[in-house]
C-alpha cells in the first residue's frame, strides 16, 4: 500500500607431617615417639623409681608396648592436626594471593596497555555511565580512562576497605576528574547523581527499542527492562492495560522527554513514569464517543485497545502530522472493505529492519499483506497526533498512498496508485 519495500539483498597438594619423623643414624626415618621410647629404655633407673624396684621382663615388655602404643596414637593425632593446620594455612595463603592479585596486581596488568592514557585536566565535572552488571575491575578501568581516578589499585583497595564491592550501583554519574578514589567509591555506593537525567523517547519507538535506550542512557540491562515491561506487572494500577494481548506494554510507554534528575533510575521507575504520562495524555479523550463514530462510519466495532493499535500503525506509516488523519482514512477504508492493510510497518515490527519482498511472503500475525484486520498488538508507542488521527480519521475514499520524502500521493484506485509510483521523482 505504501510501497516502501526494498529489494532482496539478499587441588592443593597435601603435607605429610614431616615434623613427626626422626632420622636414625642409618638415615632411616622413624616416628619421633619411638625415638623417645628408645631414650627411656636407655635409662632403667627411671622405670625402677616408678615401680619401686626392678621390673620383670614381662612387665618391662608390657610397659614398652604400652608406651609404644601411646607413641603411635600421639603420632596419629599430631599427623591429623598437622594436616588440618596445613590445609587452613593453605587456604589462607591462597586467599591472600587472590586478594593481592585482584586488588593490586590485576589492575596494573589490565592497565598496562592503557598506560598511555592522555593527560586529563583535574577538577573537571564529567558525566560517566556505569552499565548494569559491570564489575569492580571494569569500573576501575572505566574511571581511569575517563580521568576520574589516577590509580586503579587505590580505587580497588578503597572498595575493599569500605566492603563495597556488592554495593556499587550502575547508572549515570557526574564525577570530578582526579578525584579521591575513596570518595568516588562512596558516591558509587550512594547511587547515580547525574544532574542530566533527561530521557527522550521519540514517537514510534517499540518497547524493545526503549529498552535499548534505557540501557545506553542509564546502564539498565536490556533483558531486565524487557522482563519488567509486562502488562501483568502493572494492570492492577493501570486499568487501561486490562485488555492487552501477549502481556505486552507495546503502545502504552508514552513518547516524551522525561527528567529523572537525582533519582536512582530503574526499569520500574521508567515504565511507571511513562504509563503515568500515557494516563495523563488520554485522560480527556472520549474513547466511547470515538468508538461510536467509527461504528457508524465504517461499521467497525473497535475497543480502546484497537484504537491504540491503529494509532501505532499510523505512527509508523507517516512522519508528518498533516498526513496522519488521511493515512488513517486509508486504513479504515480498507478495514471497511475487508481489504488487507498491506502495511510494511507491521511486518517491519517482526523482522526488525527494512522490509524486503521476501519478508512479505512469510506468514506471521503481523504480516498485514497476508492477514486481514489489525495486528495482535500495537507495533510502537504512538504520539498524541496519531492517537487523535485514529480517533477521528479524515473522511475520504482513498485506498492507497505512496510516500517518498516530500512526495506524498493518496489514490482511490490501483491504477492511480501505480501511476503515482511511476511519477515519483528520481534520486
């Protein structure tokens, strides 16, 4: 219909208690406890003093065996204790090495390639974006490259002293170049402080594109934003979401410039703010009256959700406000006559790029060349001008339009439409 299609392009080693071994004159290792027993055998008076006389050979043997058993038991106990102590020491040593590597050696290794960082004037306020999921080492490198800190090791050590590794927050910050690393850590724990908290969402943006924008502007992970952007998370507070399809917020994140200055920006905050704006924008709209007019004019029973879906298609089909009501008339006329909308924009919503002819042959619910009626959901966030056009379309007999830059032609017949395409100015 709009003829905007393009051609195809178509483990730690164990220690063995060496301190519990003695060496004989022959060089053979033997238990230290046995060596002590040999010493006692060489001093018979010691045994006599205990028993009050000489010791019988049987008693001596029993005593010797008991002492030997005691020595063996002590040897075993000492060996086990030694192993446990060795393991504890080993873990402590490894932990210390890991900490040294992380907080001292690693930053120097990572930063060695960046030692030629251009000199940065100190005391300059700079806006920094810390993406969601960024680790302490990556933050240190980012701040170093931007001149916020001059010593990555000092920064990481400050994080350790403040026990702040799990407390650093992503987002937009205004930081001063050449700052004290400890102060920077405190700021990152407090949260984003950017004095420039504007967030502009243009008309025609999808929820997915809005997620991309939030990620680039505030460091909010795209997947986290999309997981939050579900109608079921908000329908209890926003009744206009009751009839949405696919649990989608498509069409309801109102396009506008928002100011989040001084706030910790989250996906939930952005979404709620945009839904609040949508509610404010439509608060004065008589949807019931518009539905009645559309029923009388086109014989079409539309819901409020259908009107927003229509508005989203209008938004993607034209960039000029003066053409929106006329484009709306073409779409409504086609619905009245049960003609497929044949809008490239609806297929573009699925493929995520410029539409090729081959895309139009792929059957999916958003292919308005192969399927009649509206798409299952809106295909973008329409502005108020497109919503108004969907509420009150111009009354025409047009069934086609062709737009190429400043060249806009509306036609009633296929012949007129083809002629309009033929007459389009060349590049």
